[in-house]
C-alpha cells in the first residue's frame, strides 16, 4: 500500500493521520514481512499487536502466526478496517487503548505462546515499554518499532549520555537485540526521525524478583533525575522522604561505591544492590519504598 493509496483510503472515509496519536503508517509490505521474520513469529504463536493502523504489519503477522489479536485505539481506523475488510480471518480486532489494557492478563488468557509486535507511537512508547516489562513473565518476547534514539537508550552502557533509567530497567529484565533501521520514507506521514526495530527477550535467569521492578524504577528515576549531581545528592533530592546523607554514605560505603559517583557510572546490577541494601536500613526503608 503506497503513501498515495493510504492518503486516498483515509480521505474516502473522511480521515487524516492523527498527530495527537502519533500515527505513522508503514507503506511497504516487503518491509513489514522482514520485520515479522526478524521478530521470530511462527505458526504456533498468538501475536498481540499494539496499534493496528491500516493493517499492513497486521497482515504480515497473520501470514505467519496462528492468531493475531490487534489493538487499535482510533475509532475511525477501526471503522475503516472493518468496512474495507482489511484484516484476514485469523485476526481479531480489539478497539481499545493499550495503555489501559492488562497485557499480562491478555497474554495469560491466550492459550498459545504469546508474542507482542508493535509499531509504537513515539508519544507513548516509554509507558508502553514499561507495561511490557510488567508482562514479561507471560510473553515469549516483544518486538517493537521505536524512535531510534529511544532504542539506543535500551542498549546504552554505563558512562554514556544515553544511559538512564530506561536502560537500567530493561537490562535487568531482558536481552535487547537491535534490528533494522527504517528511514522516514517507509511511513506515511513520514516522521522526522529514523525508526529502529528491536526485539526484547526476557532473561531466563531473572536478576530481579517481580516486586523489585517498581523499587528499582523509583530509585533510578531519582538517581537520574538530577544527572549532574552525585548519587548521594540526587537520591536525597529525588526520594520522598529523603534518606539522610549519613545513611546514604554508609550504604554506598558498604557496597564499595565511591561517595562522589554519579548515577550514569553505575552498572544495572549495582542499582539492585543499592535497593536491597537500602531496604535493610531502617531509616531508609520509607524513602526507598514510597518515592
């Protein structure tokens, strides 16, 4: 489906691509097929797709998967998909907001190995990535199209500008594999940025116990919220109620972390150790747990 065909289809139904939803539709069926192959989709899979759009990626998924459950928030696009019969028989279309759906429950109810494949709107990519981490124990993997800069944050190493809370959380939970980059011409409307496809596979030997994900997230958001400050000062300013300087210095010393260290210098596993040590310090428990 070319950009011109997409424009004509939308016009026929009185629609335009919605910038408020970050709509940018794939226009190349060959690219869609390659993305599905990279995602490892097989004939036994249920694929949960976030963002049906006009169904180009959906149809490529349906050609390889046993079933596709595709989620679309835009009522206008749902109407187009149904009235134009753009989806194959093994596709179920769900009109809903993926940010409000319990993805864990959806995957549990699948009955088949469940994968997620998505062209994530840039505006909601980060919260959706976070929700996918919550569902990781119920998913084989998830493969998503992201703004390239966001994808680089998932893979960023300590000491780099891109390294942050998103990097830490993902590297503690999944293995991230870089896929192809897609230039703006692969989409309509053409975005102003390059997109990257990445595949995320849950770690077989989890570093975190389930309840620790939220704790580590709170701590890393505080730590990276003031990147230019030392870890002690960032945590004192970012956690509520703030731990005392003496408590933080004692905890860092116990872990062999220099008092002048900044968050960007710590490997992901060190944040886990920091959370677990703070949890055992009576004066810091409230701060680490309620931030």
